[in-house]
């Protein structure tokens, strides 16, 4: 490392953006152990974070994703324009791979999960200030090297067919599942999932119950998203889960042709609405939960398998949601294990 870079590290100015006061204190306490790290600001609001970054031009910004008034992904996007020399390290409770990819795609240099911050934060800070990418240990084995190039075209967009979404090279399979003890946890993750996609300029498809669709809209609006514009543009598509089931279920089992046509058409329409040559689409579905709650375990596994085929064939991030905490008796361990086996990542809250 040359002298100029070493001096820069010895006097690095840091802006901390975190709406949880207790966790903000944890971050500041950890940074305080390094005299070369000077905390020049602490903010708890997305819009204020953008203003502070523009005013202070800090060397490093520690940034949460779930912020009031303006989500962290959009904050990062604006900061890149107003303070281009600032390096961004996300520190978030969200453990979803698609969220990590979205964060890095917006120019962040690193991502640390809050639960791992005590052992990883300072290591991440050092790496990011050196200009290196840092992703927490729990994501080891996953390739994030191309996250910032997520929209590079791999086909001829003028064809107007499914080639727009299908890759000519192998892509990482992103088919995740979440098991939730209550609706609040489900909606927390769903808001992050859909919000990250829309903030990044991508599209989102939500296949859910009416109550979850309505709650999600309110949450997205509270995070500063112009969801009305996204709907008008066609970047946000919401379907009723019961209606969706009726289009592809035949004699109690999903018909593969009907299923693949329904979601293939939806993904194509959503991607084309972004006006990007190659767009990533976030897809959330809880049809599987409804089937499981009805006791139709074999249909659940079949739908999950077909969803995995979608994840392999298209540029999508899929999140399947179950909330067994709301169903008497919960979920049998055997079906739980079979569901998990169909996914690339599993979370439980």
C-alpha cells in the first residue's frame, strides 16, 4: 500500500446511517476502537442520509437497508451521484441473497449481516476502505463478482420473445424459501424483497392473498416508493394467489405446461416494462402455502420443483413464503425437509 492510501485509511471519515438507536450505538462503539476511523455523522433517516453524504463527502458510509422515508438501496443510488468517492458498506438484518446482489449492483463495496457484525464489521470496513469487495462469511461459496453488471444483455432484445430473459450461459440459481411464525415477519422480508427490486429499476411479481397484497402496498409507499408509477409502467404486477392456482391446477395437481406458460408470460411482460435489455425480475409466491394449508403436500413439492425450473431458465429471483405459525399443528418435519431441498437458500423467522 502506498503512503497516500495509508494516510487516507488513517484519517477515514465515516457516516453511520442506522434507524435503530441501540444498533447504531453498537456500530459506533466498534468503530471507536479504531482511532483512525472518525465518525462525522449519525443519521436515522434515508433522506437525511443523502443530504449528509452530499454535505460531508465521507470516505465511508455504513448504510442500513430498511430506513424511514427512503430505502437504503435508493439512498445508495443517490449517494453514488452526489458523493461518488464515498464507499458504501451495507449493514443489514436481511440475509437474502437477492438483496445482497441488489445492494452490490447499486455500487456498494460490501455487505454485512447485523447478526454477524460483531465479528465481521471491522474486517469489512478495512476491506472496503482498501477498495476491495467484502461479503459476509455466511454467503461464502456464492459468486457476487458480477453483481454490478447485472443488467448486461446476453441476447438480441429486438426479437421480442423469451430469449430476452433466458441466458445463453449458466446463471446462479436463486430460488429461496422463507418460513415465518407470523405475518409481520413475512411482510418485513417481502417489503425488502420487492422494494430492493423496484429501487434497482427492476420488476417485481407478487402472487399473494389480498390482505398481504394490500399490506405490502402500504409498506412500500411508507418506504418512499412510487408504487403507483411502478404499477402503471408494468414493473409491479400483483395477482391473487387463489386466482393463480385456478389457472394451473388440474385434478388437484399443477399442470406443468399451464404453470410454465403463466409465469413465463408474466416474467417476460415484467422485464419488458423496465425498458432494459436484460432485466432481473423478483417473483414472490404463496400459492405453495395455500396448497400446504389444504394438506396437498405433493402439489406443493411439484410447484416448488417447477419454480426451480423457472429459476434455472430465467433471470429471476424467486421467494416462496410459508407461514406455518398461523396454521394449527404447524408443519410436519418431513414436508419441511422436502421443501427445503427444492431451494437454493432457506430462512426461518
